[in-house]
């Protein structure tokens, strides 16, 4: 019985790893799941969720909560921080290897309704601006 269980687990592991390798890079412009400490590989860079931090501010008593991501491109790494600020859910602009991108959390022009807490949408900036324009024309 143990031999069959081990063989089944080994087969399942091979299937899962093969599926992950075949999936390719995460797509731009659609919700992608993320988790703390796990790399999300896009075509042009890799993002890793570092975690949440709170910053006090005397002008805004609740302070600000930031979601931090480490972004690694061919020419180096940086921290990209997203915050809803005082409640406006907007994208965070960042640049990797000279190319501009947008990071969306909580809400996205790509999806009607709210994103899950573990979802993000990353866009090349030009595509984001086109999607934003199309969405505003639809309303």
C-alpha cells in the first residue's frame, strides 16, 4: 500500500511541476495571485511580495498601510509600494529597466468589482492607459 501511495505522490508531483514549468510567465493585464515570499515571474521582471507595513502620519490619524513588493529586473532590484492612501484605490507606477509599468491592488480596470487580497494586476503602462481609456468610454 505504501508503494502505491508513494508512486501516486511522485506522479502527482511530476504533473504539478510540469504544469508550472509549461505555464510560462505571468500575464500582464489580468489578475495574478501572489503570496508573501513567493516569486511571480513576468516576461520582463520578477516580483516578490515582501509584506505590509504601517506608517503613521500626523495629518491623517489612521496613518497609511503599504503593500511592498521587491521587483527584480535585468539591471537591478527595487521596492515598489502600493497604498490606498486615504481611500482612493489607484495604481502604483514603477519602472523596470527603463520601461514603465502599473501595479493595481484591491481594484483594477481589468476586472469589474474588487480584487481578492492576494491578487494583483500588473500592466505595461501603455496598455494600462488604453484599458483605462476604454473603461471610461464604456461608462
